[in-house]
C-alpha cells in the first residue's frame, strides 16, 4: 500500500447550514467529499475557499496560511466561473475565467460586426 501524504490543511471546522462546530480531521493530500444533495459538500467547499474565519475555520500545518497557496475548490461555482461551451461544438470547452470572459467579448463584438 502506498503512503498517504498529509494535507497542508489539518482541520476544517464548519459552521453553516447543517453543520455546527463540526470538525473534519485526518485529511490527506487529496480529499474527495461526496454525498447526497443537501449533505453539506458545498458548505465544506465554501469553508475552504472563503476561509474568512467568521464562522468557519481552516487550520493549516506548520504556520502556513492560504496566502501561501492557490486554493482551488472544484465545485459548481468553479465550473460556472471557468468553463464555457465553445460555440456549438459538443465536448469543446473554454477553460479559465479569463479565457471565458475574453471569448464572451469576442462573441459579442462578432455579433455587433454582423449587424
């Protein structure tokens, strides 16, 4: 069996929706959260990505902070912000918020030019 690499996030405490000071511990380098709708997956994702400390808390190993890393949470917001269909081509996507915005501007200008 291969060694599990520890996470740089050592503990997540979630205080929103159905969670009340609920700790999530024993994290590894890559973690998958899955469950039925309404189970709290998005609450965990928002706690990690927002990391505002108001209600939730994310503890980092060895004095590290989120500013040391590019924290990316792959959830519905990430998909909506970073993926866009490319025309009518099935299975072809634009990836990255900047590229999505640029392509939107190109499409808008192309339509204006056609009028």
